[in-house]
């Protein structure tokens, strides 16, 4: 029985280490004091953003971080700890958690990893305040569309003027 429990823990370490290795970002939070409804709401928001949120024992997280080459995260694994794994977008987890934390005094980002590098809390907050990829693309599209629109108006004005000149003659 003891061997079975040990094997299960080793398997869990492997699974969490794999998640850490595959993630674009890993955000570590202290969730102590959140109500069940708040945790459920946070999980839903993270799920909708494509982020996996999981409560894991600190001892498992430490072993997994070492296995994934992220041992510098070990200082964040103290107290009640939950981890957000984002596989596609490096900043969506930080943005979503940061936005949610504004609605409560108890949720706190402890630290994390973004794009393979362990980041300070200040750096994670900086990333959280950056526009998302979609917001940046929308801004770029708007900026590109503006000159094209001006050219179209100018061409239309020339056409209108030529039509007026042609009908006046």
C-alpha cells in the first residue's frame, strides 16, 4: 500500500512537471480566504481564457518545479497554493488573475514563470497590465485601416470632382 501511494505521488509530480514544461506561463497564487463561489468564478474565468487552474500540494509543486527546471519557483510554494497553467498565451493567466484580484482583497499572486523564465512579482504585474495579443492586433488593424480610408476618401473626392466637371461642361 505504501508503494502504491508513493507511486501515485511520483506520477503526480511527473504530470505537474510536464504541465510546467509545456506552459507558456505558470502563475502561482495564494487563494486563502476566497469563498467557494469566488474560487468557482475564478476557475470559470480562467477556463474561458484557456487556462488550467489547479490546487496542488507544495511538496509536489517543489519536486515538479525542480524536474521542470524551474526550481527558482520553490520560494513561492508556501501556504495555500494554486497554480494557473497557460499553454497558448503567455500573459492571459496573469491578466485574468490580476483582474480578478482587483475584486477581492484575499487573492494574491505570489510569483510565476513566463515564457520559460521565472519572473518577479513586479514583472508579472507588468505583464498583466500589458494589452493582450488580440488587443494589440485590433490596434494595429485600426492603425493600418486609417491611412487606407483616407486614400479612399481622396480618390472618391477626385471622382466626384471629375463627375461634377464633366456634367458642368
